[in-house]
């Protein structure tokens, strides 16, 4: 990979040579960042756009398969749209990080506006392309079942982005922290650390491209599930819980209308931050979410009355919207350094890293209570008012404000990079304090974003399961039903296998980070020793070697977890039948949701416990408590940024794969 280097200037930022030790600082923007994500994505995207469409096309010719050739076209479009959103988000983030650091010279609001605006571009691309793709394919094929291919394409790219991006970013982060901060005792983002550029780039790969692809998948899957259920109801089925004569085809277009209304509300929400003048950074971001949510609720009620003529779907949508806010606030409580759980972890650092890890594990486990109750309550309310269709609409409601919520989330890695640039470029203590303030808020919003992503994945997966049940009964024909009975050994077998898969998937992704981090640690140690980086300013780190290690390891290690997610539903469906496959989906969602919340929140709490100490508490930076907290944060890195977020993709991808191949599975059985 070719890396551009600047000695005096980093994308417009003047570097003081005496502070930066005369190092050639690789820009975190343009060349390195975009190049890395393209390399990490190019191979899996090529595989996705060639192998899987070929498989779908061949399967459509199998006698009795019932698989339409339009699935192939829809798959390719979904994959391309998902890849485009990730690419645009990466480019915006890598363009904005140095500008954010420069903007804080004027005031902190300027830096906030620049960082948030880059995230807003990503958010609007995701929702805009999502609605465009679904609407376009429905108009062309006039068959919502074809849209499963669009969701499958989006899910495939999301899996590669999340797993590959997570391995990339955490191998660099763990290597940089263990050798740089723990062993060498140098500051975070010190330019003498060879892994520092790979670490900064990794934040964008995982938290921008990965998060965007993840939520793009949830967004389109929830809309698709709702449209399919409405279509089946319009054909005369009563299992969805709706009366076709009263609703008609308006119910098919209703999720698209709600999504469009949510885009408008998100635009209003983003303006609160971009044009705001207040000094409370977190307050501005939180208010934008609350205003967008309130506006969505008001407009949703009006649109529901005029489009549907009944308020039951609105109640279901409102349940999902409220559940999303509750999950986000719960995540904030358990991960913020201003709250007791993270501070308790920091206090436990007085007795060493073991107690830090124990306290963090306990915090992560306790944090599962509120998200589970919120999702279950939303599902029950939605089902009570509008049946299976209502559950799908609640997922659409939760994701309707995705434009502004994703902007808030993608703000985090941009602010983190800006803080790193201010450190490496020697921009002075005042600028560094401002960027650290932006970064501290970014850590909390990133954790909230992960919680929102997990909650939306869970309720979207529930909607897809109900869609699976309804679609299976439709494909089985008149007089036949899909019996999901606990007395069925095939169903029970599927549940147990499904409950196992998230643990196997987590083990594979954590192990992948461990192996990649080992290679990174050895490389950093080698360069410290060989180039005498800590003793003399004459020799310069070879940043490109660390970037290459992260890239190669991510490409290699993502293969097995990705295959597990795609192949498992097909194999289980063929062996255990539709009933066993239904059990697989139930089991995987139950344990996958819990495990994802536990991993993401424990990792986030460890991270912010370290930040709490670094802010001057318990001895501050360099103290024994700080060193213990760094160990906890390092353990939590693959939890919160690789395995936890990747589980979102696993449970959704298995559901959408099941729906795509369901006609073939039923025909085979």
C-alpha cells in the first residue's frame, strides 16, 4: 500500500518540528485512511458481488425451488448501496478529522459542527440510499419478496465491514496500547509509536464504515419485513394481525412513508447541532436526538391517520421509537465516565487489573436488563395493537431517526482522530483540551450508538422471524402450517444450535483480534528496539508496516466467521427442515442479543473507566490505577468494537438468509 507522508504539514495543519520530534507524520486522512478501507473491503466485496449472485442465479433454475431470478439483481444492488454508504462515510470522516482539530482553534463549537456534519453526511446517505433502493426495486418487480435479496446484499457487506473492520481497528489499538502505553510508558497517540496511525485509521474503519453498513442493513430489513407482511395480509392472510379490507395496499407503502418522514425529522435534528451556539457538547447532541424523536412522533401520528385511517400502527411505531431511546439512555448510564458503573470500575483499579476485569464483567451483565425489557415491552405492545405487522412497524419506528442517530455515532471517531492529530501535531495544550472534551463526549455517543444498533438489530430480527413464519405458511400452501411446537425435537435441536452460534462466532472474532494483536505487538517491539525510537529522534517509525499487518490480518481472519453466518441457516434448514430453522433463529436472537449488549457495554465501561482516571482522578495518568485500567480497556477493546457489534450482523444475516433460501428449503424437505 502506498502511503503519503508530510513533514511540515498534515492536511493543512502546521506541525511544530520540536514537539513532533521531526517525524514524518502519515496523514490520517485521504491516502492512508481511504486506502485502508478500500483494501479491507475490496476482496470481500468482489467475492460478494461475484460468488453469491452466481449461487442465487443457479439456485433459481433448480426445479421447484421457487427462487426468483430477480433476487440476484436485488442482491447486487443491495451490496453496492451498502458498500457505497460505507465508502462515502469513510471519505467524509477522514476529510473531517484534521479540519475538526483546526476548527477548535476558533472555539469548541466550530470543531463540534465540523465533526458532526461529517457524521450527518453518512447518516443521510444511509437513509437516503436505503429508501431509494427499496422503493426502486418494489416499483420494478412489484413483489416485496424480491426485496429479501436487497437485504441479503446489504447484510453481506455489513458482515465484512463489521468483522473485518473490527479486527483491523482492534489489532492496531491493542498493539499500540500494550507496547506504547503499558510497556514503554509513552502517551497515547505519541508519533513515536509505529502503530499509532493504524490505530487512528482503524477507528474510522470499524466505527464509521462498519456502523454505517450495520445500521443500513437494519434499516432496509425492517422496511422490507413490514412490506412483505402487508403484502401477505392484502392477499387475504389473517396471521399478520391486520384486516386487509380496512387497510389495503397503503400498508405496503406505509413503512416507506414513515422512513421518509424520519429523514425530514433527522434533518431538523442535525440543524440543532450544526447551528447551535451552546458550550454543552453532549447536551447539543442529546437534544438533537430528542427533538428528532419528538418530531417523528408528532408527524407519525398525522401520517398514520391520513395513510392508514387507524392509529394502531402508530402505537406500534411509537413503542419502537421509545424503546430505542430507552436503550440509548441505558447504554449511556452503564458506560459514561460520569456515572456510577464506570466510576466503580475505576475505583476497583486500586487493587489491580484483575478486579477491574471482574467489575467490568459484572457491569456488562447487569446492563442487559433494561435493553431486554425495552425490546420485549415494545414487541408486546406492537403485537397487541397490530400483530406481526405491528412488530415490524416498531422496528421501522426505532430506526426512523437513523439519520441523526448515526450522525451522532459517527461523530465519535472523527473527534477521536482530531484529538490524536492535536497530540501528534503539537497544537498546544488549549487545543488539546478542547479536542479531548470532544473526544470524551464522542466515547459516550459511540457507546450509545452501539446500544442503539444492538437494540434495532434485535427488534428487526424479531420482525424477520415473524416474516419467516408468515412466508413459510404462504409457501407451504393451503391447509398447511408451520408448527413451531416445543414438543418438536427438530425445533428444540434448532434452538440449542442457534443459542450456541453467537458464542462460537464471538470466540472466533475475539481469537482473531488476539492473533492479529500479537503480530502487531511483535512489530511495535521490533521497531522500538531496531530503530531506537525511544532513545533518538533521528530514526522514524515505519507506520506502513503496521497498517499492512492490520489489513492482512483483517482479510484473513474475517473468512471463517463470515462463512459461519451464511452457511449455518442453509445447512440447518436442509437437515432439520423449516421447523428446525425457525428454532435456530429463535435461539440465535435470544443469546446473540444478550451477548452483544454484554460485550458492548462492558467494553465501553472499561474504556470510560480509564478515561475517568486520565481526567485526574485516582492518581491520573501514569499511576498504578491507570495502568490497571489500561489492561481492562485492552480486554474490552475486542468486546465493544469487534465481537459485540458483529453479533448484530450475525442475528440479522441468518434471518435474511433463511428468508432468501426458504423456498428452496421447503421444496427440498
